[in-house]
C-alpha cells in the first residue's frame, strides 16, 4: 500500500466511535491532530505536533489505532508515533512517490445527457420539494443538502432531476469535475481496477471529483467490498464539501443488506421522495412533450392518455411515442379514435386480473404477516385495529368503493366508523415517514397486480 493518507482516513472511520467512548472530546482534540507519514516495512508511521499529544495518544489510543490498522491491513504489525519535528531526522525523509496518472478524458466525459434540464422538468405536487432542493444544490453544490438522496419508483423522473443538477452545475462553471454513473457501472469499474492492480488510480479519479452522481444505489446492497470502497469515497468527498447525489427506488433504511454506516451517512443529508404524478402533472408532462416535438395532438387525446396511465412518467411518454410512430408510419393523424383504438389493443394484450376487496385485504395482511381472518374478529389489539384501518384506507384509495360497502365487508361497520378509520391512517401517513413508506409499498404491490 502506498496511499498512507487514504489508509489513515479508513482507520479513523473505523475507530471513531470507540475513541469517543474513551472520551467524547478526545477524538477531535487528540486523535484528529495525528498526521499519517508513511509505511516503512510493517510499520505505520504517524506524526503529532507536540509531546503532550504524543503522550496522550500512546497512553489512551495507541492500542485502538493499532487494532484498526491491523484489521484494514494485516501486514501492519507496529504503529509508531513521532513528533513532526523529529520525523525527517528519524526516517530520512520520504522518497518521492510516483504520481498517479489520471486520464483527463475521465473528467471531460460526465456521462450526462444534455436533454435532461430543469426547463423541461415538469413540476407537480409529487416532486415539488425534490425539485426545489435540486435547484438549491445546483446553485451551491456541496454547500447545502449534501448528500442529496432522491428515491421513488421506477420511471418517476429521478434520473432526469439528478442529471438536470449536473447540467446546471456545468453550465454555471464548465471547469467543475462532474460525473454521473450507475451503481452497477461503479461496481464493474471497481472490480476491474482491483483485477488490474489499479485501485489507487480508481480512488484518485473518484476522490478528485467536484460532483458525484450515482444512480440506483440499491444495487450495491450485499456487495461488501464495493460498499466499503464507496463509503470511503463518499466520506472523502463530503468531508471536502464536494457534492454527492444519489438515487434509489427505496429509502436508505429499506435497502437490503446496506452497510449501516452508509445508511447513517445517507440519512444525514437530505432524503426526499418523488411520488407518482397526479392527473394534472401527467397532463402537463404530455402537453410539454407535444409542444416540444411540435406535434398536432388535441387536448382531448392528451386527457385520455393522462387519465389512462397512472404509474410513471416513462410509461406516459412511451405511449405517446408509440402513437407518434404509428401515426408517422401509417401517415394518419393522431385522433381520439386512434388513441382509443391503440389503448384498447394494449388492454387486450394484457392478462386480465381482477382486484377486489378480498385481494386488498390479502395483500395488506401478507405484508404484515398476519392471518387475514384475524381482522374480521372482534379483537381490539392495537396491531389488528391498525391493519383493519389500513385495509379500509387502501380499499378506498385503490378501488374507490362506497364507504357503506366497505363497512359491510368488515362486519357491518358504520359509515362514520369507516371514515374515522381512513382519517386515522391519513393522519399517521402525514406524521410518520416510515409508516407512509410502508403504505406506499403496499399500494405498489397491489397496483402491480392490475
């Protein structure tokens, strides 16, 4: 190993919590004053400014430092702490190390698509706050909302928003080193760098960026070596006030097999979700695309499409592209009749799945791992009551069944009882982010059955 500074940062991250257990203030007062000097044979050489620092480090923290160093590199057998004024005399100065070559084309290729801008990003109630935060990040990268973690289902515009930030930053300052990459690409590059013995070059490239944008971070879950490398890259950038933007299809704490340190770091910044677009937003997205492409599509046609497709932006744009292609190839206008005909053909090509109240009850109970029959009992247990209320809420949201019919399904509950149950769930969704995420997941599971 020849990157002693990087290695020391890893040691600090590893031992920080245990150092603070020894003394809450000692980590910043004493341990953070240590500077890494070099590796000599099996010894890690560290320097401190004064004798008092040396004495306290050796008495209180040296064993912990040595233990952390050995965990990260078993070849390290000793840790030597010396005064900064004495190190040159004792070790004869450091030999100049060969500088790491970084291909400048790495920084010139940001991987950004110029079509993704704030100007063509349609803002609705589903993404208003995420967009406001993204604009703030674009104006002052690294100064606020760092890291910025955006999550939501597939096709809701997370990548568009992330890349809009990158494009805006480069437009303001073309000298900024900005990179967009997927987590899968990050993993592949890391594996190749290890295989080719170029890990130092890999680290130097990523840790000299001004802005790192990594898409679909959930795919590093369970990949321990990759998570470790990303953790230190992430820590280095954020500590240097360099901007990190991350997207995922779920909030940090719901990413399977994600290192707890990464979960903590992600949640330490700004975490915001993008929801499914409402009708007005879907209509605006289609209208903007039609205008941008200078297409002759009536508002009535746009309304039909906006009402029919509710899941994601990508699906909405996809059906419009299909209509455009059909119209162009057939040399016919896009009319209401054409739209209805194509949508009918699409419906016929899908297997028919019936969703009813029993389906919803089954899916909710499966999510919470309880017997569906239990919610029809007279049980007043808090868990059963809450799940029963969730069932009523989801039935109303997904199926829009009259309240009296919902009440009948739950043993003749009154109209007011059902309203009260739904209102309680709405209030809990507003007050409890984790509960809201659970309900969103249940709704997605049910809608995927349709």
